[in-house]
C-alpha cells in the first residue's frame, strides 16, 4: 500500500511517498527558513504563498524520487490540523484535488500524532509508551497506547518549549530558527553562568505540566538577577538557558516514567533534535529512549504518509468536507492515574 503524504502546516512544504506505513520511498522537504529569517519568525502570509508556489514541484519531486506515478498511489494523507490555517489549506486543498483526480481516498492527519509516529518509520516500537512531543507549538507528555490513542498527561501552561528557544534567540539575535541557533551557541558556553529559575512541580492532575514563560522572561528581562559569573558571554547565556529549559522537561518526563512504570520513551518534534535533550536522556539507562533521525524530527511528509498508512490499513478515510483546523480539541487531558504527588 503506497501513500503520498503532504505536510504544509507551518514553514516547510513537504511531500513523501511511504510504503505500508513504514518504508520511506521519498521524503522531499522544501524549507522556507530563508524567507522568514529576516523577520525572525514565521510570517503566515508568506508561508501560505510559498506553499502555493511550491506544492506542485515538491509533490512531483517526491513521486519522481520514489519512482512511482500517480496510478501507483493508493491514498493521499495530509496534515489537516493543527497549524497555520492558510498554510494547512494549501496542502489540504491540493490533497483533495489529487485524490479526487486519481480516484483514491484522502486522509486528514493530526500533525501531533504524526510527530509521535515519526520514530516508528525507523524503529520497531511496541505500545504503550511515554511520548514526549516537543516542537515550536507544542509541549506534550503523554501515554501512547497506539498510533491513534494518545492520553495527555502534561502539557505547557504557557509557551511551548520550542517557542521559548525561538523567543530568547529572537531577542538576542542569536539566529533563526532559535532552537538550532541556541543549541549550537550553547556548545561553547558555561551552563552555570546564570542560575535561571525553573517552575515548581505542580501537584495532582497537573503534576506533569510545564511552564516556560518564567524562564523566558528571566533569560530576556532579568538576566542581571540570575547572573553568577562575571562577564558572561552570549554562549554562556545560551548554555544556561538550555540547561534549565531541558531540565524543566526532563523532570516531568522522569515523573511520568516513574509513576506509570512505562520504561519506554518515544520523542518527536523539532526540539527532539536538541543535543542536550539527547545527551541527558542517553544517561537514563533504565529506560529505552527512541528518537527519530534529525530529518524526521522537524516537519516532514514522511510522518504524515506513514501515519496515513496506518489509518488506511484500518479502512479509515476522510470526507471531502473536512476542513483545516488551527487547533485541536481532541487533546483533552484524560489520564487520571492513582498515584498522586
Ligand atoms: O516540529 P517543528 O519543525 O515545527 C512545529 O511543529 O512547531 O519544530 C520547530 C521547532 C522550532 O521552535 C525550533 O526552534 C525547534 O523546533 N528546534 C530546536 C532544535 N531544532 C529545531 N529546538 C532546540 N534545539 C534544536 N536543536
Ligand atoms: Zn511540527
């Protein structure tokens, strides 16, 4: 079963061809980074216009690289939620037209579930596990029962972790995208130059929640209060920020592992590329940690085609009146577990 996957939810125009939900035949990602860099952030109007220009050549390249024609495709999967609505609409409209023209089903896929599926494209992973989804728009700790059954345990109460990297980087002009720039800069820095604060753990149902606005604010507006080293460099600031940003996340993640007894973690999303998260998690010897390769961490069509293949296997498809949704409401917290603290 061959699925064409299309991803245009943010600033990457991507198309991929995946066989049987697993084998990547092609994965073309046209990144718009250079077009948004001068604004230090994604400009939605620019993003959707570029998707409109790029979608056809990107899909053609994906088919060509995979060595397949339109007649070989069994279904089209496309990100329909969440994301920038104008950008989503480009991919969704294209996917509908392609599917209609080819007389094959199309499937609207949830971008968040697809990020968690990304690691399955390269690894045999048993369910259930603890999922850690960290991107520019989301920070989610969850229990993943299967590709479509995800129970949210914790999420951010304000900024997403990638958003905090992006905003701090934007403020100091460290580079764009912020996460990549800070990760790189931090390599030459002293991570104890600043003692930035992290939020306290919440109690009860919110004990896996994270918060990044305090850290972001400290790193942008209150550096003098938390500076412990004389004459710190930008690299020191980046390293100190990154240490705390990763620490906030891993403290809750550890708690989720200990409370559930699930000794397997699958990470996904752009921030999964972060070298400090990877290095720290590598020391958790009692837990199996699975990361996608770097290309599958950030937005890509392969994760959409892969997850689409799983739905198709089950006989699912979407109706043509499916609309794009900027947010998802299906991610309600539904994980009351007995152990509190
Ligand atoms: O998953 P993604 O490509 O798009 C969203 O769905 O948001 O993630 C993009 C985010 C951005 O915030 C970017 O700064 C962050 O991932 N990112 C990183 C790294 N590489 C990308 N954050 C920290 N360290 C990195 N190495
Ligand atoms: Zn994403």
